[in-house]
C-alpha cells in the first residue's frame, strides 16, 4: 500500500487535467485492503484508469486506486472462466485473450481503462456489452470491511450502468472480475463498420477492424486528452422518435431492449448542431468525432464543463432531447454532475464580481 499526499492527477486521468488529490492510496495486494480504514468525515472516491472521469476541481479527500494484477484460467467445459485483477489494462487483456485462443471480447478492443472499471460502466461497443461475459465480480466492502462475490444478476447491469454507480457506489472496491467466454464462439458483426466483414470473419478479423476504426475515429488520449464518448446515446419514447424521424429523415434511430423506447445517436445530434471543432478555452468538440470532447493542451476543467453545457443546451434546443453525460464528474467532495458544476462556477463568478 502506497500513500501519497497532495498528489497531482495529471497522469491519472485521460483528460490530462492537472488537478490534485489531498491523498492517493494505491493497493497492490488484497491483504492491504484489510489493513486500510476510512477516516470518518473525509470524502473518498475509487479511481481505476481515470479514462472515464472529469476531475472538475481539486479533490479534497482520499482517492483509492486498486492495482491488482494477474490472470487465472479455468476450463468450465463449455466455456473458459478467466479471472483478472482489477488493475490490468483492458485492451492488453483483450489482446492476451485472443493470443491465448479465448475469443469473445474482440468487439470491445481498444477501449481505454482498467479491467476493474469495466463492470462499473458496463462498457460496450459494436453490439456487445461487458455484461454479456461477466460471470462474477469480487469486491471489497470498504464500509463493513467484508469481501463480496457478486453474480452477473447482482451487478444490476444497464446501459452504461451498474449497481456500482448506485447502491454500491464508492462503498465497494472491485478487486477482480471473472469472465465467461464460451468455447462455441459466435461473431457479432451486425453493427456499424463490422457489417462489411464476410460471414467467414474470424475473431482476429473483428479485432483488427475494431482497432482500425477506433483509431481513425477516436483521438488517442496519450496524444490528445479525452475520456472517449462524453455523452450517452439518449433513449427516448417511441412516439418522440417517430416525430423526430419525420422531421429529420436521415436521423439514425435504433431499437432497444426496453419496450416503447428507441435509441438515438448522440454524436449525430451534436454534429447536426454544427458543433464539430467548437472550442471553449482549451476544450474542443473533436473535429472528426462530435461525441468526444478533447483537451487541446491548455484546457481547464471549467473549459470542459462549459463546453459540455454548450453541447447539451444546443442539442436540447434543436431536438428536444436532453443528453446525459457518460463521463463521471468528480468535484471536491466526490461525484457530481454537469448541472451542479455549472451552478458552482456561476456562483463563483458572481462572488468574484461582488
């Protein structure tokens, strides 16, 4: 267990914002968790790879970072059960699975972040979500200092959502995840650019195309600070989707698993508002992918927040659709949201003028 005071988070968030945490605690072994105790009244937050976070200001508390590594494989007859440490890099894990002959996760290649964050966010891409493969999540209850093994159903997965964002938010630190990869591999090529693949496509073919497309469409956070898709694809009532389809015949509209609901493409909505390339300070709507907000090198957290507000307001005014941010906002005391941060920045501006 390593404890750092006044830790710069420049290299702990893919937006590359130079904010600080009052304290950063990293865990490299499960035994260290039982030795650690929370301090009453001091805020804390669990951080993984920092690839889906926007630190809006310095964090006035303790950041907890699991760095558990390692993989174990069990032959379950019809599937491979692979248990992976929460600190393992996700893309490297996907690459390793394919190299070992365990296909299934190829559609989720090149998604930044660590394994431990994948069930929190229920990451998804190209018609696949991580919930399709999670067998079990091993977590540590920081409040009651107890271990908990959670099944897929107990994780309460939803669209970019899970119980770890709600009832168990911050209280449960994920230590490792067990994935079930069926031996009877079934390719998923019905989404987007993957439709161009032939019926004979292999898992490696899918992996290579996903990496190629993501590299072309999405900026590398190592070169241009960003947290990937900033907003969720909104789900709206079917009647609203039908009305929008009449007004905008080219609008992409998708079915959902929820009766009476349709899904819209957030990137398309933002693009139609003419926002590609729009800047606020050092923050910018990416010029190739409108769903991504980037740090051009000089952005402050306030720049990113104000740009996100501009995007959401523009889409709401034109289409009557309110976008929800996929990126998690972290304020001084813990998780917050776009509305709260905009209100805070406005109050600060008024106070400085008084």
